[in-house]
C-alpha cells in the first residue's frame, strides 16, 4: 500500500440479526479514524427483502464516513463477503476491514488494525475477539470459550473475518484475485479457505492484539449442547477443506480413529476425577466423529438457519 492516504472500506455482512446489528452500528459510529486514511462503510444485507435497510438508514447519518447499503440475494457467507469485496473495489479501496454483525468494535479498533497493518508490512492482520457470554452461563461453558490475545506481530495462518483488515492486492483482478469459495457458503471455514488461497500465493498475515471487538453470545450459543454441535460440524467441514486441497485425508482419518479409540478408553478415568476436564475429551471425540461422518458423505448447513 502507498504511504500517502489509504482508502479503507469497512465491510459488514448481516442476516436477520436486527438487534445485534443496531449495537454493531452504534459502536462503529464512535470509532477513531486513522489519520492517514480515508474511510467508507459497506453494509451487505443477505435478506432478499432488505429488512436491515431501516436500521442502516437510522445509523448512517451519524457515521463519521460515507455509508453504502446493498442487498445480496444469493444466500451464503461466501456470497455476502464477496459482495463486500466487489463493492470495495468499485470504491477504489486499498484495504478492506471486516467484523461481524453480532460484535461491538472498540473505539480504537480501526486505528489499531491499521497501525499493525502498516508496521508489520503484512498482507493482512487479525485483531482480538473477546467473547461476552450471558452472566448465567455455566462455569464449564466459560472455560470452553476462553478469551486470549496473541502477542503483537505473531505470524498467523488464518485471517478470521470477524476482525481483520487486508490489502485489496489479495482480491484485485490485477493481483491475487482471491474470493471466498461458494462451496463453504453454509458450512463455515470460508475464511480459512480464503486464507489458505492467499498464503499459497505468498501472502503473510500477522496479529493486531490491540484491535479489539466484543462478540456478544446469545443464550442459545452458551451451552455445552451448542459446543457439541459446533465441534461435530467443524469435523465435517474439515473433510471438505482437506478434499478441496488434496490434503492427507487417509492419514487424518487414521489419526481420528486412533483419537476416538484412546480418548474413549481414558474417558472413564477422567470421569473419576482425572486432571483434564472430561468435557474437553468429549468435544474432541465429537469432532473426530464429525470427521468420519463427513468422510462418508455427511454434510452440514449450519449457517443456513443460524442467526443467533
């Protein structure tokens, strides 16, 4: 990117999360702006009826930058994220920042992302996501959703779309021309595949620990049952990723079978008071079962209905 004014487009995708979206936009309206940049904002609504337009209209006048609203009628995570990319390129963006519609950005969020981006000279940076669970969540669930912060300048293999900023050189048709893969529209992991595609072209990602967003969890996502479903679906999606790239599926399958076997053998001892919480072992077994089910054709459309 140039050392003169950079044009950053903040992209936000939404689907039927009206109340969280209001909080997200309210926080966005209060952010600090990097001194050497120009900012524009793009909201892409994946509801074909454009139900989020009234929310956009209510908050856009208070934003400290120009705002744009679009409806993407093709359902799916990849479709809406790619729409953000296309609109950002039309706006001559040199960088794209993303976060999720159930998150609240800190006032200095964009300043810190941009600072880390410039100092690291990387192709993209990822900030810190703090999970805010309901106060009545169990201690077990709180332990299984830990908050952590990567040290500054840590090299990353994943650029998560819930808090990141990346150069448009990755997506420009004259550059990397990378897009989110439609095969992962409803399964998740579309950002992992995007990251892999970028790193295979030589892209480098690093951490921006002071760029903070807070992800507010609903009660439905703050249960052990939800975690079991999440880990199982992740196992299924990992098969999709491995097959997409031709990674060692047979080797991974053997590893998962061995994992299930020895974890099930030690589970009774853990239940009797072992050092490691049995819940963690159960989650790993669940993920391994997901892998095996995915291997034999099981599909997941987790994000097709998931809006909480």
